[in-house]
C-alpha cells in the first residue's frame, strides 16, 4: 500500500481497508490538531489509488473501506464516484465505504451530488464538529460556523448517507466551557446525527492550542469539568435515533448508549460519578490517550 506519512481513521474503522485517496488535510489549521502538520495536501493520482485498491480488495478479510486522509470528501464528485464505483465493481464483499468530511467538503456538493456518491457506494461520513459554539469554533480555527456544520449534517442525511458527528469536550477551555457544551448540544439536535462520538480534548505538543495553554491563555477544564460538559450535552441534545458513545481512549468515563431511550440511564450514571467525586470511578491517566 502506498501510505504517505501516518494514517488516521475513526475507531469504528479499525478493521477496514485503509486507502489513502488524499494526502493530508486541505484545511490543516485547526489549533488543536497535529495529525497532518507534516503533510502538504494533495490528491493522489488515480493510478496509485487503483493499485492500492487492487492490492487491498484481493484480501477477502475486508468488509469495509475507509478513504483517508483528513477530508477526502473534498475531492470532486467525479473523482470520488470513480473510486467508489471501482470498489463496488472489484470488491463485491465490501459492505460499506467511509470517509472523513467537514462542512467545506459537504457544502461544496449539492444533495444530488451526495446522492450520487451514495448510489456509487459511499455509506458513512465522519464529521469533526468539535463544537457548536461559534466563538469556540473561531478560537480553535475550525474554518466553519455552527450553522454551516448543521447544514452539512442535514445535507448528508438528506442524501441517505449515515452521518457520524465527533465533538470535543474541553474545546472551549474553562472560560467557555458552559456555552461550548450547551451550544454543542443545540448543534447536535439540529444536525440529528446517526452516530455521535464525544472525545476529550488532548493538548498536543506543537499545536497552537498547546502553546496557548503553556502561556496561560487556555486552561483545559479538569476531569470533573469535562464530565459536566458531557452531562450537559447528553441532557440537552435531542436525537431521533442515535448511537452515542464517549468510549474513546481519551474519555475518563466510557459510555455507550442508544438515544433517546438510554438518556435517563446515562444521566444517572454521570450524576452518580460526579456526586461521588472519586477518581477511582474514572479511567486512570495511564490508560488514556489520543
């Protein structure tokens, strides 16, 4: 496989065939992220992608494909359709193709184009919302507004593609913690994703947010503050049908739930842990990671 640099994928794509359709991230300015800092964004040549697909699809083990890197959905509809149709033609065992996509990549395509991608085989889009608060989004240099992110989610769902939203607990720091949580819940309600993954912000060496923290300009909420954010998001989000998780390696309190039916159980769990205020009820630091 022709991999350029480190390869990243969502936790749920751990067993997927990873095919690098683009190198890096076309935005690559988020203040918290260093995943693609050493890469210059470019689309890979079709011949390279085709060769990787031929190699990977020959392995009957794979049932899913994930198109890397950071926002392969930014590719033109024609290029993506060509990739997706090739997978469908040469990988009859493949059950789903996934991709990272942000608001820019989604909103550059009409619902009709997204439906064309769905018909060609695109099954799920993972969208790093991070926050639903415009001030937080501006500070972390996300490059989109909450309204744009909500519209992107609605557009993906309207096309019939599964929509998985990722939010970052702690993204507003202590200063904006409450409004970050409440507005993130409002955004999740508006976008109504099929899946939500709540991660906890980790300060990564070399990122602008890490430098802000070192200089005292950004203070990450402590573990109890992060749990209070999680509680607010769970309590104030309304989903029609959503698989909600906070079980990433970064999380202190692993949660897996089907919303809305599991909301009372999850709130009771979080309330109990916060009330007990006992570190032993949380994942120890040595077990946490990005």
